[in-house]
């Protein structure tokens, strides 16, 4: 019988991500920037970006690099998705900061 978990969806995401990382030869910052572009392209919600804030900071991705990605994909994905991505990234960063502050207190 399969292993039963309290978090099957999160476990699946973690497994998919690990498999992707093991099969990918991109350096960490390039990988995060590619994923950022993909999230923008599919008009991902804030929670999806939030999952990438920590890894982006750890790999040294800067806010300027994230902005450059949005500038690069804007002609492909359009204004609405680019603006949506920018807002969702800002919300994700704000949420990550709030979570970090809560953990520190």
C-alpha cells in the first residue's frame, strides 16, 4: 500500500521539484530565473512565487534580475500577465518578510 501522508500535494510538489533539480544542469540562479519566467507566463498566483522567494535569495538572485526577466518576457506574455507577475512577486516578498519576522519574534 502506498505511503499515506498528511500532505500528499506538498509531498508531490517536493518530489517533482527534486526530480527536476536532479535532471537539470542549470546553475541555481539561472534555474530560479527560468522558473520565474514560467510562473509569469502562466499567470501564477502569489503562493507559487512564495515557494521561490527563499531559493531565489539563497542563490543570490537580485530584484533587478527578476525585473529583467519580466522585461524580457513582457513582449511574449503581454502587459496584463507582466503586471500580474510583478504584483504577485511583490506580495510574495512581503509575505516572506512577514513570515521571517514572525519566526524571529
